């Protein structure tokens, strides 16, 4: 198992629950989210930056 640092830009969502689901779905593209934080919000572009640590189980 390895860990990776991920930075993702994600569109803002309507409710906090929708936002959490969108963040976790995006992070799962790289692995299983271990921890994450929203580090920047751009209201003009309706985007947020999320920094995360994800774990990946290596095959083999």
C-alpha cells in the first residue's frame, strides 16, 4: 500500500452533503481518501481546491 498527495479542483455544489460526495468521488479516482481539506475557494469561477492524502493498494 502506498500513499499519494493529490490536489484536485472541483466545482462548488449546492449543499454541504453534495459537496462532500463530489469531493470524495473525485478523490476516489486516485485511491481511497484518507484525509482531505478544502484549501481554496474561488466564488467567481465556482471552484474549490482540495488537497488530500489517498491510499492505493499496489497489485502484485
